[in-house]
C-alpha cells in the first residue's frame, strides 16, 4: 500500500508540473546584470525591515463540486485507470488531488471547445490527451519500479504514438496554411488584373449622388433679378 501511495504522489507531481507548464511557458532566469533592483525583487535592508515583503500569490481557479464532478466524469470516460488512482489520491493527498482535478477540468473544457468547433480536430486532440495522461502515469510507475521492462516498452510505444499525433497535427496545420496562401494568391492576382477597372468602379461609387454623402457644390447662387442701380 505504501508503494502504491508513493507512485501516486509521483504521478500527482508530474500531473501538476505538466499543467503548470501548459499554462505558463518556462522563462530563463535573468542574468545578474539584467535583474531589477533589490527592492523590486523583494530584498530589503535588514535595518529598515526585518521581514521582506512577499508578493501576493496568484489566486488559483476555484475548486467546486460541479467542476470536480465534470473532471471525474471526463476521466472515467476517457482514462478509467486514472479515475481509480484519483480516488486513492483524494484520501492521501487532498491538496494534490484538488490540483489534479483542476488541471483535468481545464483539459475537459478545452476539448469541449474543440468538439463544438471542429469534430475532426477534437478526435485528434482527445487522443493526444489520452496519450499524455498515460505517459505521465507510466513515468510515475517506472520511477517506483525502474527495472520493469514491460512498463518501459509500454512507455516507448506511447511516446511513438504521441509523435504520430504531433505529426498529424502539423500536417493539418500545413494544409490550412496552404489553403490560406492559395486564397491570398487569388486575391492578389485579381487585384493586379482588374486594377484599373476596380479603381474606376470605386471612383464612380464615391462620386455618385454627391447629395447622398452631404457634398454641396461650391458655386455661388446667382440672383434671379439683377439689382437696380440707385438714382442719382
């Protein structure tokens, strides 16, 4: 039982780390010469303040029973093995459980958007999530049993499948870019071939019915009868 809880904790760390990396890209540490002044980094003179001020932690998304239920339903449907492990994690590491559920809820919401927008892309992205989840689980197990060759082979196969999905995603993106480029080429060719015609049409449209656009002639109106000369 202790061994099981050990790799459950390892899996929780992997899952939370992967979620954090997906939400915020890693950034390189600033060189010493480029770092902000000490006060901006939260370092203060000990004579002025014994305790440095710490930045306020960024609030995490709320954990609600509704989100928990949605995340667990998503996992039961697409990765049942993980659902059983989450139940054990909830008993032993409540904070890690809440963090894992939050990451799973965000993943389910992201996939739901794909399902509404592009069903074909949804199937691919769902497969990518399943593979990523399985890879994390296998890595956690291998850390607890590094000599298990069967687990290593399963991990290798999952990584191979993950590469196939990534390649398919890039192929789809290339096709979208190619279609967009073809459309732009057609538009450029049309503008070049019909340049003068399009200019004339636009000119006529702008000058047609000047009153409609509030444009008045600059001519001074002439009186109907000329003024009479005063008598001398």
